C-alpha cells in the first residue's frame, strides 16, 4: 500500500510537518468558542446517564465518532490509535499493510486527553471566554454563570475530537522515528535497551538543533495562520514572532503546546518503544542484529538511498554550446588532444580513434592481384556449334571495328597439318587395296575407278557424275556452315 519507504526520515518529517498545519488550524477553530468546562466533566449530563454512559461529553463524542471510524477500518492502520476501547470490527475487509513497527502496546492517549482538557483548552479559549463574560455582564448575567460557558457543546466537542486525534497521531509517530534509527544502527541501542537506560536512549534519539528549528517554524506558522488579513490594515509579523495586529489565537500557547507537551510526550513514546524493541528475541537473534550491523552492507537499503543520494546536474557540451549561441556567448575552443576526445555527451573523454592509413598513389599494392577474377568462364558444350571465348572476343572486336586477335591455337594446328596429310594418304591407299576385291555393294561410294570407267563407256551420264564425285571425295569441300554468333541459350546443344 505504501509507495515510499515508511522508515525514511525524510518521509517521516514530511508527515509531521503536515500534522503541524492540521493541529494549528484545528486550534484556531477551537479558539472561537468559550472554554465550556462542563463537556470535560464526567457524570454532568443526565442525558448520557440515561443512555448508560457515565463518562464526559467529550468521551462520549469520541466513542461515537471512533465507533463509526472503526467500522471504516481506520484503526487497522499502524499510525492510528483510538481513545476508546472495545470498538467494533471493520465492515470492510482489512487492508494488507507491511509489517513496519515491532509489536508493542505503547499508547499514551489518556495522557493526551488529560493535558489537552486541563492545560491547552483553557489557554487557547481565554480570549473567547473573556469576550463572553463581557457580553453576559452587559445583559445582567453575573456570578458563576458569567464565565466560560457559551452552550456550544456539540461544535466545541467536534473540534476537540479533531485536535486530540491529530495530536495522538503526531505523538505516536515517534515509534516510526525510533524504528528508523534503531534499524540504521542497532548496535548503538541494544546495550542501553538491555540495561533499561532511559536517559541514554533519549540522548540517541534527541537532536536539539532540530527541535529548535521546529519551534521557530511552528511560531511563524501560527503567527501567519492567526492573522485577520485585510486590505486596509497592516498584519505583518514582527521579528519576535508576534503579529502586528489582532490574531485569532494565542501564538505562544501553540508553541507552548509543542514545547511543554507534544515534544516531551513524543520522546516518552520513542523511549518506551525502544525498551520493548527486543521483547521475545533470543540471545542469538540479538547477537545477529549486532553482527549484521558490524559487517559492511552488501548494498544500500531504500532508506539509505533516499537519505544519502543527491542530484548532480551535468549539462552536455553540445547543449551548453547551443545555450551559448542563443545567449550570444562565444564558444571557447578546446585544446586538441591527440589521445583523448570529448564526444559532447557530458561524459568523461574517451580514447581517440586512430586515423585510417592511406596507400601511396604510386603503390598499386594488391589491387591488380584479383584482375580478371570477375570475368565469366566460357564453357563450350558442343564443338563447332558453340563459340569459344576467343571467337566471342573477336566478334565483339569486329562489331567495334577492331582487328581480330590472332588465334593462339592456330600455330599448334599448323604444325600438326603435315602429320594429318600423311595419315590421309595412308588411308586412301588402304581404301584402294580393299576396293580391288569383289563387292556386292550397290553403293556408289564403294566402287573402284575401273567400275566407274566401265559405266562411263556405256554412256551412263549419271554414273559418270557419281564416279567423278567419288574420285574427288578427299578434296571435297564441306557445306558452308551457318554464320557463328554469340552463344545463345535458345540454340540446340
């Protein structure tokens, strides 16, 4: 349920400061009525006796008010303490509060009710009581009926309930102060708790300079809130805290309430809470508290973080330069550092990145090592139909009007030509020897020269033509091939 750390001293001070305002404003409201001492006396109202209640009017008012508040689970909160016992259970389901305070039964509400009704109320209502007596005397009312009673029992008791409940919360909040200081340094408190040394415990929790500042702040607040502010009057506060004009409350009475009652009673609550802080703990548990504090903490808790952290503002360099330009302030040129550079983010300088080395213009290095690696590889799938890389390059040169390149394989073919001619002559000789034998083939290619000449004699012109073709077969030219073009994936393989 609690967002902040409930044991943070900053949060505790904030709560106590707000309670100061609540108490001062409630006292100002109560000061407008007379003392009305009858409402604090037991057995005075017959109406309450008829209801079976023997207490005072204020006690009955507290009982009825706290009965209703208890049903709304007000007193399940660890910082609320009722003045009435035997209250009903809450109607709403209880809230899940964290376990902040050590279990205890410290409750000083009877003391609060006693000093409030006997010392505080008569002082803050003195001005209203005197004004009431003057009015009564003017109307012929004198004697015992002259003072103190204005008959506003309900209004006065209603404000009294608000005041005593606020004072009760302020006083019992000392338990949070004690717990916070005990958790921060248990070893300092444990010996005095075991020895029941009240003065030593009170010395550990008391800071005189803080109390002095509190009383000065309270005096200024009461003097400010007590003013009757008007446009045509001067209601400034003097150096001694007095109001230069008519105030609605006795400022010194408010300060005395804190100095003589609230602060001393709060210390009593704090010391009494500490005296019961080790109840139910074994010697091992107590020793563990000592050891845990003696050892260095692994990490700071939320209370330590909230009390020791401080904000440090660092303006980034680029933002500072922008502000300087807007303000017309010239930028200060930073000295160049070869090893460190400032990136403008406000962080410490970082190592400067070394320059990228550049290759001299006259040093090609390894730039030509990969020359030609990206050229396509030409694969000839069918000899005579597909172009080689050399043929494709010559076609490109021809289209550009350049002279064709010399075929590197032409020389090797030329050297191999005589050997090819000799092998062809041997092939012809063997063919002639085979053709002299008897042949039943009707093919014109297998006939000898004698057969062809015989046909020539009978005047068979067709056979003569065939014979001539057969005789000239070795030197016969091949049919002209189609013009070769660049390799196309549309051609047949």
